[in-house]
C-alpha cells in the first residue's frame, strides 16, 4: 500500500508540474508566423497562375 500511495504522489506532482509549465496564454508569435506564411503562399499561387495561365477564362 505504501508503494502505491508513493507512486500516486509522484504522479500528482508530475501532473502539477506539467500544468504549471503551460500558463494558458495563446502563442501569438507562432500564429502570426503561420498566417504570414499562408498569405505568402496565396501570393505565390496567384503569381504562378498568372504566369502559367495568363488568359484563364478565354482559352
């Protein structure tokens, strides 16, 4: 029984440590980088389509 309760105490401490590591604030830096990359991808795709199919609706 003592060993089981000791394991439970260790598990509870490790769970509390992981909960304190993440303070719950959003990661705006990572989100901003992803959004900028998405915009750049859209710009690149628009440029590529204009180069490959310059007269798209009127083949």
